[in-house]
């Protein structure tokens, strides 16, 4: 048997790296999966750390019929609202108004909700900052780094949207300014051309 020297001198091609073998859509799917799973994780942790106030804890639903007199309304800790004069003529005596049993309990619920939204905002922004910082560190996988970075940006977006209505004008300016400064700083430090 004669062996050609040509076969012995040509080495076999090197195997492709795992990242070059994966199609681009698989890489994108993994990256998007990291972004979504990371933010779902953030929301679950936030719900465990700061449970949302429940309306029923502040304004329990009464199984009693709605009070029809001012005295019955006061007994259920409600506020009696007299009806307009036109409605009094059309109704029977004793029902010239209605009882609002939620006015007194609504204010403490609203205050608890505002406090919760502030805490949830701060925690979600903190999670986003940590994810963004870890994402820009060289951890060896561009897919994981990109997923964590985009996940941090999405956490900022979710936190801002959820708190935007409660925030005043200066807080909105501060939120948007800090996010912009942080992203520009990370972009300059991490991605120098």
C-alpha cells in the first residue's frame, strides 16, 4: 500500500467554535430569553420583598346591604351624601341620599399604594443597574452580556413606566437624566472605538 505524503501533511480542519456553529436566530432567541427571564425574576423578587397593598385590607367588602339612612351609614363607618333636591322629590323619605362606605378607607389605601410604588421603583432600578453593570463586564459570553445589558435597560423602562404617574416633574427629569447619564457613561467606558 502506498500512502501519499500529501495526505499526511495536510492537517484536518479545526472544529468550529460553538458560537460560530449556532445560527443567528438561536443566539437572538437565547439573548431575548435572558432579557425576559431576568425581568420576570426581578418582578417576582420585588413582589416577595414588597407585597402590593390589597384594597380589601383597607376597605373590607361588607356583606350587609347598602345603608339607606344617615344613622345606618355612620354605623358602618361610611359618609352620608345627601341627594340633590330633584332626586329627593322622586324618592321616598329616608332615602334622600346615599352612603359612601369607601371614602374613609380609600385615603390610607392610596397612601400605601404610593409608598409601595416608590419602593418598587427604587428596587427595580437597583436591579437594572446591577444587571447593566454585570452585562458590561467581560464575562466570556457575548450573548449573556448582551442579555443582561438589555435586561437592565428593560428593568429601567418597566420601573419608570410603573412610577411615572406618581412622580412629579422634577423626579421625572431626574429619572430620565440619570438613565441617560448612566447609559452614556457605560457606552463610553465599555465601547470605545
